[in-house]
C-alpha cells in the first residue's frame, strides 16, 4: 500500500514531535518555577510556538513528499515521451488524455496544435473507417484494442493496417491494457502502438525470395528430370551425337544448380560475416575478357566491349570475383535496351584495381536507389527470370568485394544507364590473411 | 491417307527446358511450336492455330497471367491451355487464369502425356 506508507511517513515525524513537546514542555515550565500570572503568558507563548513549529515541520514534510511524487511523474513522462513506440492514454469517456512524441510522428499529428484533442478526433473519428485487418476488412469499434482494454482485457500485439490521411499505409502492432482503476472501474487505458511496416516489407521480401529460390532451383531440376527420363526411354534408339548433346545439356543444368546453391550458401555465410575467401594470384584482365566474351555471345543484340591493360594481377578469390563480374554483366544485359552498349573498364588506381561496368540501359529509379544492395531486392520484377536470379546478386557481390577489403558502388540515371564499379587490392600479398 | 499430327504451342522461357520439351513432344508424335514468352506466343498465334497450349507462368517480357488475359480476350476459350509451372500451388495458378489443367515442374513424362492426351493425339513411348 504505497499511499498508506507515504501518509505514515509524513504523519509519523509530526506525531513524535507533538508527543515529545506535550510531555517535555510542561516539565520545562515547572522547572522555571514561575508564578501563576507568568505561567498563563508562558503557556500562551508555548502554544503559539507549538503551532508555528509544527506547521513548519508539516510544510517541510509535505513538500518533500510532493517533490518525490512530482519527480517520479516527470521521470515516467520522460520515459514515455522518449519511447520508440507510440503511447496513447485514453479515458473511459473516450478522450485521449496523453500522447507521446512517437505517436504524434507516427499518426502525423500537428505538434503545434492541441495534441490530445487532435488525437481524440483522429483516434475516434478518422480511425473508425480507416483501420483494417491485415487480411482486409474493417476493424469494428468493439473489436478495437482500446475498447477491449476498457472492458478489462489485456491485448498483446494485435495486428492492423492504418491508411493515413497522407495516403501512406502503415502496418501496426497494437498492445493495450487498463492503466488506472477507481472503485473497481477502469478509468484509463494505455495503448502501445508499434509501426511494423518495415518488418512486414522484409517478411514479404523473404517470402518472395523463398518462392523465387524454389522456382529457380526447380527449373534446372526439371530439365535434368526430363532429360534422364528421355534418355531412359529413347537413349538406345539415338545416335551418339544426340546422346552426347543430351548428356552435355544435363551436365550444364547440374552446374547451374551448383551455382545457385553456392550463391545461397554464400549469402547465408555473408550475412553472419562468415564468408571464407580462397585467395590466389590471377590475371584479372584475362578474366574480364573471358567473362565478357562468354556473355557477349548470348547477349545479342546488346554489345559488350572491354577497355583494359593486357595484364593486371590481383590477389583474390578467383571463383567469387568471376561470379561478381558475371553478376554485374548479367544485370547490365538484363536491364539493357535492345540497342544497348556495355563497357567493362579495368584500370590500376594507386594500389587498387578499379573495375567499371557501364551500361546504356533503363537506369535505376529514385525509389529503388537505396535498395539496390539490399538482400533479396529485385529491381524490375518483370525483367526477373530473363537470366535467372534470386535477388541475391548485388547484395552478395558487395559482401564479396568488401570481404576482400574493396568497395562497391554505383551511379545511375533513369533512362540513360547505370555504372557499377568496385575496387580490389592489387598484386600478390602473401602476408594478407588468407581467411579474412 | 496421312493423318496430320496435332500441334502443341510450348511457351517456356528457359531455353534448355524448351529444348527438352520439344524432344519429348516430338517423340510422342506431336508437332511443336515454341515461344520464349507470352508476347512471342501471341505473335505466333497470328499465323498458327495450335491444338493445345502448354504455358509457363513466370516469364520475362510477358508472363503467363498477362498472356492468358490477352489470349482469352482475342480468341476466347478456343484452344485449351495446360499450365506448366515450377511455382508452388500450380493448381491455384491454373484456376486463376481459368486454364484447363496443370502440371507441376519437375514432372513425370507419363503424367504430362496423360494430361496432353485429353486434348491432343499423343503416342505413348
């Protein structure tokens, strides 16, 4: 019982002081040996003095307690106002009596206006017709977390979707509980509302990634399965050229599957910072010429040209760098228009090799710009599958380059083209930790 | 008297799978037309009238959904469509575009031929 304890703490010193005064003040007067008239005057002075001292004492005691109460309220307010979740306090009269900063920001409430009044209007008028279940359909008044909390329920993480007046749609997770009671009646309820839009977006990307990954793994698998069944049924009737062609095609599909699985494993390892590089010295100029020639053969009518010195030695993970290059070039082809020109440019700058892949493709829109290197991100959904891909390419490429101590970035102009570039440390450095 | 073979239009973006499908269908004595996406298929349909369409769903340029929409708009349900997809829930995909049947990738040759035989003459090999 904190109230009884606080009251006792205030009253007890007063009681002790008053009792001691009563007991000892009369004894002190007796000791003075005063005559009757003097005694009356002294008694009046003593009484007045008693009132004065005890009043002062009470003032000090009450002030101390009030200060403690105000301090703890300020502390609570400061915590609430700085919480990242939106906090809304609602009275049983369905009025908002407190909102924190996060709530004003989340619900786009004008902070210069009377926030409680604005929030009441927003919460009890606007939200009535703009709050929906995640799977669609409006949330009826009685279903709302605030109403259920006013009926004594404790709500944890109720999902809902809110369409804001600005046109923005946010996914919310709402928790609510009764906050204060009087005579067994709930007076106020507190709502903690969390914006889970980003989480939902990432979950969506992950689901899409899983579905794309399954699809991409099944495609080479379908070829392998069809080919083996065909071989089983018809192989004996075919000549050796046809048999060899079918087996070679099957073999290429196995390689495709292996690459997809390696990408998946690398992606998992890189997200835990566990990418293990297998470095050796090799000629990057030659690799660029080979990768460009291989892709150039199937990229028609897009043209790929190379600007590079004859040789440029780097100390890096050959297989993975080849994958990064292939990925950048595939993207350049994928997002090229029919008359596209792709230029791969290799230079030595200071102690680094700098590789640029320039295209004259569709470019990257402003909305996509900050997401390009995001895991699972797919630029243009319609272009997806043209050359395969699970949305891991650029994310993984950057992780691979960074694990080598290099940097990867890009510049792009919508409708004009994009340039992706990365750097790698030059030459063979045997001192370099092989397993960074 | 020679009986002309039925024609199947294969709409599939993966060139290796398209090649294997073609081999399979030829072995079943079916004539094959190939398109790498929905748009190519619509162009082919201006000059050819296949007896059946085998349709992949996820393709570049024009996917299976858009192809089906445009195809029904122009030709109605004149040619049966069998959806051939690696996506999960192939049946639902087929329902979405009002296709006549579906086959999930990877598939058994016998299962594919059995479904094909509902619409075209195939020789089980």
